[in-house]
C-alpha cells in the first residue's frame, strides 16, 4: 500500500507537533510548519523535489526567524532576579520588623522564610515585594517603591 504524498507530510507534521508537546521546545513547531507547507504543496500537485525544498525552506526559515527573535529579546537579568526563572519574584510579603542586620523572618507560601532587605533601601515594616531570591533568602523591596 502506497501512502499519498500529502498524507505523509500531514502525518509527519502531526508527529512533530506531538514531539513538541513531549519536549516543550518551540522549534519543533517551526519544523511542523515546514512539513505542513510541504503537505499543502503536495495537495496542489507540486513535484516531490519541490515539496522537499518547500519543507526545508519554510521549516528552516521559520526556525531561524524564531531563533533571531528570541536572541533579540534576551533577558540579561541574573537568574536570582529573573521572573522567567523564579516565579517567586514579584510576590508580596508582610514584614513586621527588621533586625539591625537588615534581615527578618517572613511568612510566605505557608512557612517561615529568611528575608534580607535590598541594598539602598530604608528598613521599615509593612508590605514588601520579592525582588530576588538568593539561595533560601528572599531579597525584599518595599511595595511602595514598585
């Protein structure tokens, strides 16, 4: 039994999408886009060599375009202060009092955490925002500054 060209390309695109769902890399979706373009080309009667070229150009071009877009958007923040890396950043906590060493114990996510005041910030009680996480220390800034 022979598989029609368009069916082969659609199945290959589906496999690429399923693989992307398993791995979490967006680049496989760009490859699937190229495979889908080849399937459309097969359905309108383009030759097999042209289908291969279309799959390579569209998939490869989309992959390069996505890579360049991501490179332009790079976030140069250190991981300790990068919200994309640490979802605790931006969370609010309440500080009753600060010690002389500019540290405190705060209740956060159901347990006690050690907190340190960010440099250059005056110590005062009240609502604070997690600006970074260093090890098991929350680095806090007053909520009014954000």
